[in-house]
């Protein structure tokens, strides 16, 4: 699994590190589920910035919950798509 969190979307290193940890944890939760991610090469890339105005602290619970919810949705969709193929 690869994780890409560009500096232009997450300026602070603390935020980038938190997001990388959240991505790894989300993949681990998906692997622990009955219908985990199939074997293969997976890359998760941050494609848009998190608004600093909405999440002023990199270690805020709001940012963690937002990232966790979005990642869980994304990975569940990836599992569904891989099941169809």
C-alpha cells in the first residue's frame, strides 16, 4: 500500500503525518473486516486540501473524524468495485 499526502494540500507536517496514520488505520480496519481489500497494489492519494479554517488544529478530533469517515467510505466503495470485477 502506498500513501501520498502532498505538501500543497496539507502544509503542516503534523497534518500530513496524522492523515497518513488515518489512512493506514482505515486500511487495517478494512483488512480486519470479513470483506477486506483484495490482495494487490493500493495507492491512496490526497487530491484536495482540508480547509485550515474548518480544522485549525492538526490534531483535532474533528479532523480525525472527517478523515476517518471519508476513508471508510472510500475503501468500502473500493471493496464493492473490486467484488464486481
